């Protein structure tokens, strides 16, 4: 899955840094005054999958991506992420059946 994350393409990639965003009550959500959106920090693959399902603006933490990036993922990237996830689940099911 990490390979798929490194291939993600943003339909809009923000040039602001995470530290320049406004703090909120939740430490993994910050507010961008430029685009007036909440930005969700994704420090895990599961967090990223949840965020893209709700079409949230994401900040991809360096734990799962090559460098920290922020913005909205393009639809092809979301689709590829979901396909990669489905393939991983199918492979795990096949292994458990063996």
C-alpha cells in the first residue's frame, strides 16, 4: 500500500505547510484560512482511506508518504487507493483460507 500512497496525485496540492495552518481542538485537524477548509492529518493508511471517502482535504504525514503533502486527491488516485486496498484484503483472505 505504501507504493500506492507514493503515487498519489492531487487534484489540488496546497503550498502551505501544516505548521502554518490554524490549530483546532483536534490535534490532527487544522484549518486553512486560504481555502477555508479543515485539513485532516493522515498518519496512517487507514486514516487516509477514511479521509478520501469523505472527500476531505488531507495532509499526508511522512510516515506513509515520501514527503509531507497537503491538498485534495484526484479521483483516479482515490480509485487506485481503494483498488490497492481491495487487493490487499483479498490476498489476506486467500492466505487465511490456506
